[in-house]
């Protein structure tokens, strides 16, 4: 079950013209090509999302390491003052 590209009404698969607005529907070859392009875009978006997650994890690890170093330096200085 598909939808008209012009008016959005529900249509049976393989319908060439919309029974509501008369708009011509894309052929199977075009639909197949669009599905392939949509899958490629989805894969690229997924890869970018994974890369962003990795970058965020690396940033969080660096911040945690810097915080630990800061705490060690300050803790050591506080012990010397007492």
C-alpha cells in the first residue's frame, strides 16, 4: 500500500494514476532507485552518528583524566599544607 506523491491519499501498489487527484505516480524503476538512495543516506547518517558518539566518548575520557589529574594535584597540595 502506497500513497499518492501529489495529494497523499492511500493507493494500491502499482497504481499509475491517483484515483483521487489524477496525479501520475512514479514507476517501479524510480521507486527502486529512490529506495537504494534512501538506504545509502541512512547508512551515511548512521556512520556519522557513530563517529559523533565516539568523539563524545573520547572527549568525556579526556575530561575525566584531566579532572583526576587536577584532583591529584590539589589533594597533594592540601596534604602538604596540613
